[in-house]
C-alpha cells in the first residue's frame, strides 16, 4: 500500500482540480458572452500547466502500478492494456 497510496492521492488531486477547472471554464464562458475576457489568459496558463503536470503524473503512476503488480503487471490479465 505504501507504493499505491501516493498514486491514489495524486488521482484525488487530479479529480478535485478537474472539477475546479470545469467550474472555472463555465465561468469563463459566461464572462465571454458578456464581453469580459479577463479570465481567458489566467485560465489558459492554469489549464496548460495542469495538463502537463497531470499527463506526467498519469504516465508515471500507470508505470509504478504496473511495476507494483510484479510480473502480472505486464500481462494482459492485469487489465492495463485495455
């Protein structure tokens, strides 16, 4: 569990930030309809940074999970390939 616990925490962080990003995006769309583009630059930087970070986390977390499974982590039976 000491290997998978941090990976689950990362997943939780990504989920919470994804929900925050969705709310901010809805606010941005509302503002744009009113002619206010103030949040666009901030939203772009926010989303670009998290996309890069979360892609790296997801890739590394999948690899760490596969390794934690031992030999079974590399077989189709483990379900990672699907």
